[in-house]
C-alpha cells in the first residue's frame, strides 16, 4: 500500500511527506516563480518547510518569491536569505539574488517617490 502511494506520488508529482514531496515542492515552486505566480510559490514553500525545515533551497525559493511578490513587511526582509546562507554558506546564488532583490526593491521605492512628487507637482 505504501509503495503504491510512493509510486503514484512520484509519477504525478504529489506533495507527499518526505524527501520526494520536498523535491516535488521545490520543482513546483521554481515553476511558479518563473511563471510570476509568487503567492503560489510562497504557499508551496511554506508547505514544504513543514517537512524539511533545514532545507536551504526552500528558504531561498521563498525569499525570491517574496521579492517577486514585492512583500514589504519589514519582519521577513532578508531573514529567508540569512537562513539559507546559514544552512548553506557556500551557495553562490544567495548573495547574487539577495543583491538583485535589494536593487529591485530600491528601484521600486525610487519609482514610487518620483510618481508621488510628479503627482503632487501636477496638483
């Protein structure tokens, strides 16, 4: 019975608890991030973190998704990148994506300041 569940879980990419389910969640979250479905990626990764709380790639995927979703809540800012860096300090992607995200958020902030100043000058 268990072997049937694992077989069909593998074939249909079901999110089953364990290593196979975590790998399926990582793949689905990566596809969701590339498809700009960031809220879906965040919920998938949150589900995967229940099974593998020490997987650095899940924290990395959630951090990238949160930047893409432009979540501006201060408590999460960079904590997922820090956790991923602590769990896997030699991963080359982490500092690069962290800087890219910082640049993206800074550009958005500049854009909003300019739009507000242009709007107040026109009024």
